[in-house]
C-alpha cells in the first residue's frame, strides 16, 4: 500500500480548495471568450477628456504584457479597449488582474454580453400563448429559455432537429413552410402503409410509403365509418364513436407548438424558436400501425432501414433528429418491439418524448416504455387536467389545455393555440386554433417538453438522452398544493387498472405526475452546466494500473472545461483507498483494487463555474465500461429491460398490427 487514507484525504482537500478558488476568479471575468475590456483610469493619471496619455498607455501595455487598443469613450470616464486577440475566460482574467494591479487603473472588467430578459417575439398571437409565458402556474417560461438559446441563429443554421411522428404536416402553412423556402419543415417521409394490398383507406393519399409527408386529412365520413376498414373500430365521434369526424390536422398542430416560425411577425411563436421539424407521417384515418411508427422512429433517428424487400422504402435520412416527439399511443404495456426500438434509438443519442394519453387512466404505450420521457397534462393552475393519464411512468407535467367552461358557448380560456388548417376534410386554408376552435390534449403537452429538450441540446450538444431527462426533471417546478377551483380537488392517486379512471382535476404528486411542472427557463439553465462523462479501462489485478478517462466530458456552447477533479467516493469489501497519478487531469491512472471494490467520482468545472459529476465503480472481479453523469436524480423509466432476441422477434411480429391513436385534440372541459 503506497498510499494511506490520511494522505489522500489531505490531497483531496487541497484540490477542492484550489477548485473553489479557480471558480471564484472565473466568475469575475466572463462566460465567453472575448477581446473586449472596459476600463476607467484614475483621475490623477487621465487627461482632461478622461483618456490615458499615449506614453502612459505604452508603459501600461508593457506592464500588462499585451496590446491595448483604444476603441471609444463610453461616458463617465469609462473606455472600451480591445486586446489583439480573443482570450479565453481564464486568459482574460489574468489580463484583468494585471490591469487592476496597476496604479493608473481605477477599474477593469470584461465587456460581457447582456440579453433581454424573457424575450418577447413579434408574433401577433404570442400574447395569447399563455403556456409559453409565466403568468399562469403551469406556463413553461419558454421566453426565459430563449434568453439562453433560441436553438440557433436561424432555422437554416439550426443544428437541432425534432421529429414529429404524427399525421403529417401542411407544408404551405405560413408559420411552418419548408426549410428550403426559409421555413421550419424538413422534407420528412410518409410511413403510412397500405391496410392491405391495394387498399389505402388509412393513408388517404392513394399510396403507401412515399416521400410526401403532407397531411391529406384524417376525417372520417359516414361512408368511411361504414367501410370494411373502419367499421366497428370506434374511431368516430359521439357517444358511440360512430359519427363522422373532421380532419384533426394533428401533426400541423404539434409541429407549430414545437417550432412554428418565431419572431416572423406572423401568427404564433413556437416553443423551440429556431429548431427545425422533421415530419414523419404515420397516422391517417383512425390512427395507424405500430409497424409504421417503429419504422418512422428508426428513420427519424438516422438509423438506416435496410434495403427493402418491398418497394417504397425511404432513402437515408439526411437530417436525423436529436429529439423525437410521439403524441400518440394506445392502451397497454410497452411491447417488446417498442422496448427494443427505444433502447436502440436512445443508445444512438436521440431522446424520445411521448404523451401520456387522454383517458384519465394508466399511461399509454409507448409513453410507458423504459427510457421514454413521458409527459402528463396539466391545467393552467398546475393541477392534473381531468383527461390526462397518470402514473409512475410520467416524467413530468406540462400544460395540455383546459377550458374552464361555465356556459354552453363560452370560449375555451386555456387553449394551447397553434397552427392548423380550416378544412373539415381536405386542406382548405392555413389558420390557427383559438378559444372557439380550441386545442387541448396531452398531445400538446409532449411537444412543449420536446421543444425544451431540443433547445437544451442546442445549448449543450453533449447532453445524452438520460441527462436531458434528468435535467428536465431536476429543473421542474414543484407541483402546487392548491387550485383555482373550489372545493379544492382531491390528491391524485395511481390508477389501479385501466378502468380505474381519474378523469377529474386532482392535485399532482411526484408519484403519479412526474418530478414537477416543465420549466423551460430552468431547464435551459440546467443544460448550461457541463456534462461529465467518466470511463475506465484496463485489466484488474495486483499491481495493475487502470486508465481513467474523463475526456468525453463537454461544456455548453461558449464555455470550456476549466478543470477536472477525480476523487474517491468510498471503498467496500476490503479494498484499499486508491490514489491517482494526477487527480486534476482529464485522463489519469489509478491502481486496480486487489479485493473488494471502490467508487470514484469525476467532477468537471467549466469556464463559468458550472459543474457536473459522474461516478464509476470498480471491483476486483471486473473492469471496463463507461459511466455518465450521476449529479442529477435518475429519471423514471430510464434503462431498458432484458429480453432475449428470439422472444423479441416473435413478439415484435405479433405487435406489428396493433393500431395507435393520436392523443388529442381532446374535448377537454376541465
Ligand atoms: Ca402515402
Ligand atoms: Ca404521402
Ligand atoms: Ca410566427
């Protein structure tokens, strides 16, 4: 044993003190690299205009060790200087320390960027988009999130894509349009397959899979309802679900909530501002098939679909999504096929967000699949909206739309207004939902979370799906314990079965409604922290060194990793406390345990003082593997179950023909 516990503890103490000192100095400078400095000279050394004489300036440059280029006077004796090159926050801090130590300098500080608080876009309908703002308890504070990221400088340059796996979209909507014409919609693909050979009743576009993801409408006429494909499917409206329905334009509604063209002086703002939309069409009349949804999920994530046995398979996806939104589902547990797909897609780095469903019962599939971010529906007051499903699989709650109707023809007070079409059957004209033609349903909760996750990825591209879920949950606001209604609603309970419906307002708890209320502003602040990734490799054994690798850690945009700190969390089973070759570098080595196990922690700190930690455990019996951040609480439903491959194939084939339905628009009256 070359190192004893007391020695290691002492060195760790020194490390943490140094780390705190570094943190404090970084916070004084700036979060971004810059060459801009604001100074004020002491009156005794300045001339009548408050400027430092040229000769004094040259001497100052010599003492500081860098060129100081005068830019302009700012009033009050303040001046803007520029250095000869952009400096990192740490480098700039060194220059500022040198300047401040000079007797001619009264003050010297970084010229930091400032931003408007709670960005207000110029979209004329934004004022009515209560759910993006902050006045209501359940509103998601998207305008605060936009202070930290708008998802890029423009839709054309946005790096994050959110897939909308839904009914397709209306490409001509003026608040959506194609990316090619300066709008928000990527080409996408249509995955609605034939009901049987030559029958395209569900698809309603006359063919199966094709390259046109536009939505032809999903209305059900009386003739449709009487047809062999839809008879007895209960897809109609009315008490017996046998009456004709209007087209929902569901995918267009979802797409608008995620990323309607924002700040374009037209219509609404989208929660994801500059994010781009990849439309994958899977639902038509009376829903769609699991098999089409699964194919669309793989394709949207950029995982190729093999050369087809049938015609009409999509080309490789040129614009893979980082986030997939599924505002659809059906009753039942997560199938083996969905379990497999979610595991593959999540491992590929793509977050899947799904709506909980509108029955007031247990969470639908695929929202209940392990690894999916399941979103429940809230009223404006932060209580569960009557129709929203609930249960332990829900990761968090978000506004779903509620009407607070007091009379038969009263307007819906808390519609989630978005883009749609006015056509009852085929498309007629682009428009927006409103208090009369309202928009409510958990279908519209999930897109708000998907958009927030997309903005988080834009701000910090290193965040994995599990980190996104953990940070969305840790940043969620606490559920209220009161409502705007009297008498106070009861506390929500977990549904015991699919018939144990809870279709009235109730007070959310973290047992059944997730970690809290989606708060996009707080989530973006969480995303700005760095992401620690700690790996270990090597062979355990007496005298052997294992390699610790933190180089996969990353900082948010505009920041860099300023320091690494490896520490020992604990030992068990008789393991000795190990020492690191150097605990303050990204990649180091540690002696293998010869018995028992130990747990190590990597803490990374960024140039603005933000930090994150990841832990890994090593036992004398095993080695290898990589572990990611454990700083935030673990998400519900993260990680997949083990299913043997042969069973899986059989179950996937059985599950393929199950129908999935959209989660709204729902006739919510809460
Ligand atoms: Ca088609
Ligand atoms: Ca089509
Ligand atoms: Ca707009």
